[in-house]
């Protein structure tokens, strides 16, 4: 039985056709089903449950009161009939059963010395995740890069920068460049081995494999392949830095006499101003001849006006590369063309390099972030497994998967403190944790039971935020219009044996279609799993209203779950903390 509402049934007949009832008696049992100890099912003298009268040949049913049966315990029951005047002279055969809750998470022992994960420990990401105000969808916009060509000459010949190639299309970069050291300021994950685009909250690396094509009447005569790398570091309070690296992916073919590339112009918006480097700022020459494989890099600084407090600005820096390309066909006439970075995005990442700079109190001092990168908040699961397990349960087993990067369901920060209070009070009314929790989950005498809500009240994902208020997942009972915690999965922490478990709330059976959860857990686990750690994460990443972020619960079931997670299945697992 994976339910706290255990019903026992048996079919009963009477030779005279009279109405009859059944007396139900339950015993604990050994693994073979042999009865051991009688269970007192109520406060009556005999501790049995008697069913209502039913017609002869019908099924009599009783419901065992919550809390009378223990978890993971083998039981047997049998019945005895009564027709109003005579009792059955023997009991029925024994029937075996076992009770398991719909939610039973065995938690690891807390390690209160475990340090909090770093607030900036988010690996670089290939995914563009926009703030809620920009787009609530993570679907790729399928943007397509375009070729950038010179005019055709009298012979129908022209030179083009082809659209950037995908990793599968691009030729292997055989040079193994020095870009790690020279062009990317020691950022090891930004290199020219293959085309890619990666971003953290403060560094974006866009590497492109770009063909240079000589064509006659649209038919390619020759192709040279280049790797273009642009890395932007948001490394100042009113400035940031761009590193540009240009190098051939393979030796320049003999069809080209020379390929000459140089910066023509940097572009930005508003008060954002590039400080153009001079020709001598390149680490090597900016032209290539047949067989050449050298790499060259240049660094450009940008500044922006941070003098007015309380402001936000969006910048999207761009760069134009001038090209003079001379074919080796004996005709002295270089083709003049160019390559503009913003004209060659592909695959829904066209705003990965969008920068938000602000002079608010969102972070320490003034500063900038890549606004379409979602950072990851990691719970200290080793120290606070009760809170981490609750978030893991809701993230894994409900259809909204709040904060799950795997399911592309970011949390969106909601910065209105009044709305935060409304949402929390709807999910966690005063006294709920004390009424539904268990003191065995507390850490010490100073600890108190707390109601832990997830998704957090400080997000637009909160079950306590109505659609009219901008909420994405209001928790509503059938026919209801006001969000309520009664529509969430309810759980509580309780010590069973030597370990603490997270159990489904007494008398409730979740359907796992709920959009939220509330759990009566240790206040120390609830508050310290967030608290200063979350505040530091918010400030370090300059999180503002509607900004997306992921949640890493740092919990793992290790394949121990009795049932598959999701699809309405019970969640019975042994968790470990990472």
C-alpha cells in the first residue's frame, strides 16, 4: 500500500440472505506472513474495526485511521462476520499487506561543518536564458547567420565571408593555437579548438569557424577556413574588455595570394564607448599568405557612464572586421569586403552577448552581467539535507520542475517584498508547521519547526502567486481562485530509527501533479540553507527582478528509488548529499 488511507475489504455472504457486517482484526507479521502481535486499531476494548452492514454477497470495507500502521512493516488481517444475531464461528484466512508512504525520503546525516558552495560556481553554459520580461520561453529562435560578400567584378568574381559553420560542418582546427594564453586571458574553457559559444554571468566566449570563399558566378573557386574568437570579460565597475583572436584553422590555400584582416570599427550603444586599439596593439601581423598558420590577438576596452545612481543600461557590443583579399590568379585587384559580428549569429544565441550594466544596489558597487545567462544557486545539502531534500522532491516529481536546468524550468526572481509575504502566507499560514511537524526533526532545543515552501515565495514560480499578480504556477484547489498551500504536496521531517526521513503529510496522498510543495522541517535547516548564502549569491550575480536562475539541490538518489520518479509514481528513495 503506497497510501496513508489504507482500506481493508472482504466479501461476505449470509445463508439466510440477511445483511451482515465484518469485524476486521490486524496483526503485525513476519516475512512469511505469520501473525506476531495484534494491532490496536482504535480505542475500543478489542481494538478492532467493524464495518457498516452490507447486503449478502457484497463487499464490506473499513478505513484504518492514519497513524495506526507503521511504515515498512509487514501486516496480516482477517475478518469475522455478524448478521445481527450470530457471529461467524471462525475467522477468514489471513491476507498479507505492507504500508509504504507515497513520499518516504531517507536523508543523510547532516554535516554542519560542510562549507557553503561558492556563489559563482556556475559552469559556462551554451544556453541563452532570458529574463521573464524578455521571454518566458527557452525555445531557440532559430536565427540564421548570413553570408557577407563583396560586389562582383566584371568577370562575375567576388569574395564572401560564409555563414559560420557548426561544429559538425567545420574543418578540424589543426593549428592548436596559443589562444588560451594570448587571446583569452587564461580562461581555459575559451579556445579555438572548435566553434562554440559559452557564457558565465561575467565572461562570454564566442568562437566561430568562418570560411573565406572566392566565387565566380556563385560557384566556389577556393576556400580558406578561419577561427574567429571573441571573448568579453565584464571585469570592471564602469568598463569591460574584449579579446579578439584571428587564426586560420588550416594552412591558407595557394589560391589566395594574401588575406588581410583588421578591425574597422567597434560599435556600442548609449554611453558605452569602445577605445579603439591602434595597429601596433596586435600580438602578430594581421595578414596571411599561402601556408601561413599564425595567430594574432588584440584587446579592446569599453567604458560606460556610471555616474548616475539607480540606473540600468543594456549594451550589445559589436565589431566590424575589414578584409582585403587578393586571389592568386595573376590579376592585381584585391577584393574589399568585411565581416560584422552581429550579422552571423546562429541557433537562438543572438543575445548571449547582451550586457546589462547598472548603478543600483543589486551588487557591490556598480557593474555588469551577461543578462541572458542564468547562474546556478546550490544548496548546502550536506549541512541542511531537510531543505535540500524537499526542493529535490518538488523539482524531480512535479510537472513544473521548478529550477531544473535539465527540464529547462528556471526560477525567476521576484523582488517585490509585499508580494513575497502574500505568497508565503498563502502557502505557509501561521502555525501550519507546528500543527503538522514532528519535533524529532529539530536540531536542538533552540530549533523550531518551520514551513519550507518550494518554489520559493521570492520567485514568480511560487504556488502562492496568482496569475493576476504575474505568477506562473498558482496553486489552486478545484474551483478555487485564491492560491493555497492545501493544493501543494505536503510533507514533514521525522526521525525514524537513527535517520531523519521526509514523509508525506499524515492523511494525504499526493497525485504528483501539484505545482508546489510545503514541508514542516527544522527551522535551522530551512533558514540557513538560504539566508546569508542566498543573499551572497544574489549580490555576487547582480540578480534583479525577473532574472532567471537554476537551483542545484545537490541531492542524489543514486538509483535507490523503489518507483520511477514522475508520472504520479510514489517517491521512496535513499538520498545522498553532494
